C-alpha cells in the first residue's frame, strides 16, 4: 500500500543516474583491464634468464588466507638484480625454486618475473565486463523510458478496473499494424 492507495504500485525505474553510474563503472572496468594487461605483459624483444626465489612477501587475503609474492634474484650481464613478481598466488613459492625473468636488454634493472598467461587472461576479463556494462547502460535506460511512456499512455487512455480476467479476445489490427485485444473481466 503506497500513500493509502492499495492499487498504486511503485515501479522501479532505471533512471539517468543509474545510466551514468553503469557507464562510469563500465569505463572504469575497461581502463583497469587495459592497464592491468599492459602491466602484466612482457615485451617480446626482452631477454630471458632463470632466477632463484630468494624471498616471499605474504599479504593477508580474505578472512583466514594469505597470498604470496616471490622475490626472484637473477644475474644479467654480470650484475645481480632482485625482482618482485607483479602477481601473487595462494600457494607459497619454495625458496630456492627457479623462476624465469624477462628483462629489457637496454636497462636490465627493468625486469619482470614471468608468471605465465593466467594474469593476462584475468586482466582481459575486466574489459569484457566493462564493454557489457557500457552496452547494457543505454539499453536499460531506453527500455525504462519506453516503459514509462507506455505506462503514461495507458494511464491517460485506459481505465483502471479490478477483477479477474476471464477471456482475451483478438479484435482487429490497429493503424500502426499491431493487433488489438479486448480483455473480458
């Protein structure tokens, strides 16, 4: 019951604010995915060497879990470098285990731990979700506007009655080419 009228039902609308919010969230997902993908990708021209896990950084995750980020030491052109992985895992990396390092030949200090393609695939999910949100926002908004217009037209031209529908009869086609129906209450 709304405002003392048991027949008045409040309709949920997808308004302009919801439209803008969905667009902003969609664009943010797209941007985060692109930035994350670029950060996790490795230039094909970079060199690769094997390194050894020398340390692990533990970060709390969830209620009782942790994620672990390995620090890998490697030697490039006679110089030793320590590189932290850009991604973390729920499995603890073994100290002394081997990991591959990719490095810029012009600046060997600019290096990344090769984590595989999993991080890149996850980063591609973000732009896909963002694109779906950006497409869905105007669709939902236009459907809401159309529905509001239909409801307004119905309330202006229709007659509100209470009863039980006993029959729906097809009458004829209207001027717009659609069918007309008579509802028997």
